[in-house]
C-alpha cells in the first residue's frame, strides 16, 4: 500500500510583506502631513538662508531629517490624544489613521517613540544648540498634546505654544545647521514668522469647533467667537508682516533697521503689503459668518497667502545671498506675487477639493445621542459649525464634559 505523503508549500511572504510595507509607508506619509511638512521645510530653509547658506543643500538635508522626525512625533502624539475629538470633527477622514481604522494605538506609540529617537540622533549632525532645540521642541510638543499638561485645552495658550513648535524649531534648526550663535536679526525675523503664524493657527479651530465644544476643549474661537478670533488674527497678521519687512537685511545696510533700501527690498515690502491687504480682506469676510464650505474656502485662501509671505522672504534672502541683481530679484518677487495672489483668489471663490469617505461601520452605529454644548452659544461660533448632527452614543463623552 502506497501512502501519499502530503507536500509542504512554503507560504508566499513576498506579497504579504510588500502589502505590509506599503501600508506602513502610506501611514508615515499621512502622519507627515505633506502640506505641513512643506511649511516646516520653508521655515527651515528660511533659517538657513538667514544664516547666509541658502544654497547649502547638504546642511538643509541634515536639518530636514530632524524636522521630519519631529513632525512625525508631534502628529502621532496629537492623533493619540485627540482620537475621540477627531471622530466627531473628521469622521472617516483618511488623514487620521486612528479614525479611519488604518492604524492602531500601539503603532502610533511606536511611531512616536521611534521618531523622537531619530530626531535626537539626527540633531547630533548639527551644531550643539540644535540638539537643545530638538529636546525642547519634543518636550513642548508632548506637553501640547498629552496629559497631564495638555496645553491644547488651554485656549489662547495653545495658539501661542503651537507656533513655537512649528516655527521656532525648524527655523532655529536651519540656523544651527551651519552656525551656533544667534544674532539679533535672526530673532527679529523669527518674531515676524512666529507672530504671523499665530494669526494663521487661530483659524484652524473653525474646522474643529464642533468637536472642541463637545469635549470641552476651550479654544479661543469657542470662548470668544468668530469676530474676536478674526480680529486677533488680523492683528497678528499685521504685526507679523511689519516685523518681516523690518527684519530682513537690506543690501548695503550695516545692520538691523538701518534705513537703506534697494529695488529688491522695495519689491519685497510692496509684496508683503499686498499679501497683508488680501489677508485682511479675507478675514473680514470670514468674520461675517457663512456656510462651512465658505469658511473652508476663505481659510484655505489665507493659508496660501501666508505661505506666499514666507516664500517671498525665503526667495529674497536666497537671491540676495547668491548675489542676484536687484532688478532680477524684484522681477522674481513680482512674478511670485502674481502667482500666489491668483491662487488665493481662485481658492476663495471655488474652495478646496476634499475626498472624505465615511466608513461603512458608521452606518451601523448604535442609537444616536444628543449632546449639549453647555455654555457655548450659537452666537459665539458660526451657526453652521454648531449645528448638531446626531452622533453615535459610544463615540462622544457625556454631556457634562462639554
């Protein structure tokens, strides 16, 4: 009698391994928030150009490794802390892996820890103050999102701390990639970038106002309403723009605030004034209220304008540092101004395109529960933002926490 011996087939790990690798790469890409990474890269390059090394690509690459790891740590901590709020504000948003179900909390913790280690290790390739800035930035970012500190729940404090992470850290790392001392002109330019970014970060809460109110996150918008938020934002935009124009070096100037101007500098000043005027007009429209989509369009246009300011300063520093002629610098800045303002106006009219999907599991949720907004009145935020839809009872906190 012949017995058939079963054959053993080795499992095919190639396809499984490739899918797992692809999923992890996509997860890191989502956590890096490409738009935010581009903005932080601009601040890093601005610091490098301010230090007189705008064409040093190797120094920029070393600084960007630290910045990218720092951003991954910050986003992972924020997503872990705000998972419940994101389920209300951004249900099914693929950019929130915990909400979309594409990652679990254990993976996010591992990414946060690994990114922190990478940031600290990569900061060793910079001048020694770069490691100090990295440690301080990681601590500040953790304190912003995680308990028991949780600065994100402290209203105006959050709007001051977050720009310190997203502006000061990359800007200073750009400087410390090539030199150790920080000059007064460096701090003056940092002040302009920092104050201007506060004006932009205040507007982030318009998208999240509903979940913030439900979970007792007392942001400036929730506490004081859209009009005062837009007024404070306008003040920050104005002060930031003035500081930027005053802080950038002028060709032939002996130092900070010496009244010597060239064609390139005048083009930068005129462009900054144009960006500011456009921003103030958009803020005035945002303060009057409207639909949620209109708010998104105006805020997206303001983001484009803010990036235009930063790119103009970076371009001016890089071109003058490379020895470009003043007329060429002015022409390049004028072309950039036309491109950015055109994009901002188009965005304000049409709005951003979004690709949000709702998981099928949400349609099978349990019975809805009505949640109270507590002391938040419809007059304090936009009517479209506080219009309560029914949400699953197990996805929100009790009404007493609102």
